[in-house]
């Protein structure tokens, strides 16, 4: 597999290089030079395949022999040992539940694959691998649980103080071993900025072997394509043909993976990027002006991103052709008030409890359906996290009906530890180089 940088199409690196560098020095993002189109026969018969089989087919096409088949199958079987069911709510509305992994969020797909890929390529006796992650909530937990106990790795997670939920914070701060949490006095963008400064710091990079586990890492993007294929397989089994995916979006990694799946031949009628008031993308699609803004805090805090990193990947997938992209991608944004209304509507109509991110995806699907009443496709909105991770937004009645999985209950008994830090890069660098 060969990868280029979105800032330099002549760059050409192999898969392990892209995985460990995470970001090219020119600060672009890695993208596959060749996007393989899966054979029609496979797509036509996809309803006969299981999730691990689909994962293998999709990953081996993308990785193009970067990992021998037997090893790749083993990584896949270990990484995706949980389900991603599409659950019907009404005749043409389904929810794709991506929260059945250990951190109860869809980020488990990316993080569990990435950690195993990194462990696979790490050779005995090599320098310790320092994984840096900025998280707005869910990334941290998924990465922490993905890397926990992986030899020769050390994970540092930065999260914005007071802006992640209690369960999320517990998932970040109770691991011990090779996992370290830093509570930053600032926003998610501040955390992300600190990590980016570390990667651009030549002196630091001479001392430490740094890598990123954020959604910019190509080994997180690749495994996210598979649940789109797997959802499609399930819908085909249910007799559905035309599919619309509505994706709650923040850093736009999830929907970038969906669009990559589309480019690999997955028949999707429409993608919908659903955002909270951090609406850089919906504004761009409406006005043609791409203007990032500082992030604003919302109930859907994992989507509080003012400058979505993966957008450059999406533009590249469509050769910078906004008109072509707009045929496939619509985008809507919602306030906190609308999000709450959405949560209640879903509960009233389907007795289903959706987390705020998920509710936003449903609202966008509803709005799309209203604008396109003649379309006779099946709408699937992605549920990116278990409702129990966001207890503050629900009414008492709803809260009492949320079933908290056992692994979360166990967390509350554990000891919490996080290093407190300001947003000065000097403090972070100092910590990385001296305080471990
Ligand atoms: C990370 C996250 C998102 C946003 O996903 P992106 O890939 O960053 O667009 C949405 N919902 C939840 C629950 C998340 O954790």
C-alpha cells in the first residue's frame, strides 16, 4: 500500500510509515494512492458475509499486501469482537449501533485496529512508542482501552477540563499501566493544538518516538469503512436496496470513511453530515466559503470541533470538486435545544434512547427526508455512543431506563488520576521529556 500527503501528491510512503508518522511533515494527511474498487460479485453477494469476513475483504483490498492475509485476519478477529447491528425503528428508518465495543463508542473500531496494527509493526528492542491523543471525549477512552498493556507503548491523553462526561473521564483516568491522562485548562482545540505542536517540534522528535492516535491516523480511518459495508449487508438481508447514511460529525473521520467506502464501490444513495452548532462544513456547502472557527461547547461534545481535520481528505476523495461532492453529501446543523427535542422525539416515537450525537444524526435524516419526500430509500443514522455516557441530558424517566453496561459500573470503583496542565506548549513538552 502506498500513501501520499494531501499537501503533496508526489509524496509516496508505505503503510507502516504512515501509521507511525500519523501526519506527514508538510502537515497534510495521508491518503491511499490507489483506492481499490471491490468486485461487483462481492457487493452483490455481500449479504452472505459476516462482519469479520467483510472486514477482511475491505481491509485487504485497501492494505494491498502490506500485511500477510493470515496476520491481518488475526488482527481483525481480535479487533472486531463485538457487533454493529442495524436496528429497525420503523419501516424505512434504521439505527446503526456502533457502541457495542469496550469504550461504548464507535471509536473502538478505529482505536482497536490501530493499536493492533502498531503493535504488529513494532519490532522487539525498538524505541518505546509514544502515542499522543487529544480527545473531546470518546477518542481517549477507545485509545486507552485499545493500547492498555500493549508492550513498548506509552499513551498520553489530553482532554479539556470540565468538557467530557463523568464516564468518559473515568475511562481516561482509571487505566494506569502505560496510559497517562492530562486534564488541560482549555478546549478540545487547545488539546489538539498542543499535540500538533509536539509533532512539529524537531527537538522533541529527536528524543521521543511520537505517533498520534487521533482520527487523522490512516489506520483508524481504514477500519471505519467496514461497518458501512456491514450495515449495507444487513439491510440487503432485510430486503432493502437503496440506502442513505446520516453521520454525526465532528472531526469528519467517520463520514470520510463512509465516503471512502462509497469510492470503493459501496452503493449509497446519499450521505448526510450532521453537526451541532460547530457548523464549518454545512456553512461551506451552503456558501462555498470554508471558514474554521473556535469550537463551541455543546451537549454533543465529541463533535465540538471548529476545524474538522478530515475535511481535506474528503475534498481529495472528490478531487476538490465541490459540485461532485454535493451530489453525494448533504449537511445540516443543530442547536442544543433542537438536540434535546430530537432526543425526546426519538424516545416518544420509538421508545429508543439516543445519545446527543446520535439524536443529531436522526434530526438530519428527518430534515433530509422532508426535503426529498419522493425518495424511496432506507435511512440509516449512525449511533456513535451509548446513551449512558451522557447522563446529564436525559429526563429522569429516560435515565432510569438506560441500561448501564457492567464494565462502566466497575469503573466507578477505580482510582482516578490525571495530571493538570495549562495550554502552554512548554508545560506539555516539559511533562513529556521530564516527568514520566
Ligand atoms: C468522535 C465522535 C463523533 C464524531 O466523529 P468524527 O469522526 O470526529 O466526525 C460523533 N459522536 C461520538 C459519540 C464521537 O465519539
